[in-house]
């Protein structure tokens, strides 16, 4: 599937292997000619439609509590942090301040251990006569405390993906009964059709447009976190934060979602939350929309010369069918 190749090109662990332009070109070839934005019908949404703009949201504001969630292997993180960043520093301090040094065999044992900090603590504890016979208990307690500290340190990091990236959601489908129910106020709202593909691959809106990767597993950020910690040049894939925002459970696959994603941080101003959008290609109003709201949306369609359709309930099956209400070429 092309999405897997796209993710491989854009989000490799090794930053030297990033192929950004190749990924953008691949994605652009697969952007559908039509993407749809479901909306409730209100003065606010109609005003945004008139001004051809939309307000971005943080994933923390969405109805999926797992949106932009990540998982971290704290045991592996603790292990690699200790081996690559902390162990040598502590060894030097022990030698300089306390005159304690570990044998080469002990160091090899520590490096080969599944829990090197526990192994290290146990070896060092042997130099403390007050711990005689309790070295293992001491080391285990210290290892557990260290692991909890790491979890605490990265707690805010885990939530940063849900509060640091602004997102606008779109779909490949305009006739989803569930989406009209969830996002367009039980079929009383409307849906906007856009063509981002015609903007070209260099346009910021199409460039920051991403397909959703549906999977049964939470995004594992462990190795991405470790890269700047273990690489000598401290480099890392500086785009990887986008990855969790475009990763969702397969439970949502029916939405066939695409997202515009901007990494503007947790304190974006209200002005920054709005983005300019291309002129809509068509408008669709829900099957249960009131006559008044149909008239309001039709006024906008006429002014902007945009086709307007109503999604109707089929009389023979569980599907929605569209009925033309206005077309600028058929007045």
C-alpha cells in the first residue's frame, strides 16, 4: 500500500534516510480529487464558509480519546539512557569522589544486562558495608525509583502530541451515514467539497495534508526519542511528531480520513488557528436540514457560484443519494 511507503520515506528513524520531497510527490499523486469537510450548520460555520477559512483543532479536543496518543517502552528507554548517557559520567564521579572503580568484567556484565541500572547499582552497593546482604534489595528499589522518575519526566512529552499540533479533518467520502450523524448534527448540517490536488505539491495546504494510517497498535515513540540521545551528532527525524497525529485505530477506518497538520505548539493564538482554504467545489446539505437552512446555504452557493446538493435517504436501501438543488450552469 502506498501509505506504508509514504511513511517509510518521511519518518525513518535515521534522519539521514529522510526523503521528504519523494514522499510529498508520492502523496500528491494519491490525493483524491475530492475531499470533504463535515460541518454543523450555524452562524459560525456559515461565516467560515463565506470567508473560505476553517479553524484548526488540537487532537485533545476530538471525540477519540486515543487521538495522537503514543506509547513508550520505559524499560528500554531507561536502559538506553543509562548506557549511552549516564553510566560513564557516574563511573567517573565514583572514581574521582569516592575512589570506587568497577572491574572490566563487572562493566561487561552491566552492559549485557536487561536492566543495566539495577546491575550497576548492585555492583556499587557492594562497596557500602552498611548494605551487607541487602545489595539486591537496594539495587531493585533504586531501579524502580529511577523508572518511575523517567515515566514522570515523559508524562508531559506524551501529552504534547495531543496539545501541540493543530489539525483539520477531511474525508474521502461524502455519503457516510455515520459521519453525517456524528459531525453534521444528525444530518441537519452540511458538507464541503475541496480539491487540494489541483493546488500542486508546493502549496502549504496540500503539502501539510496527510492520509491517516489506520492500525491496531498505538504509535511507539521509543526509538524516535532515543535517536538524539544515542547518536553522536544528536540528530533525529524532526518531523516524527506528525506521525502520531496521523495514526488512528482501525475502528475509525470507515472515515477514510485525511488531515491538514500544523505543528504550532500548545499556545497558538486564535488567529493562528484559522487557515485559508481553496474555494469549495460543491456543497452538500443533510437529509434532515430545515427549509430555512437549505435557503441560507443556497444563498451562499449562488453568490459563490458553487453547486449545491442535498443528501437524501434512499427509499430502497440504507444509503444516501444526492439531489441537485442548485448549479451555476443550470440557472
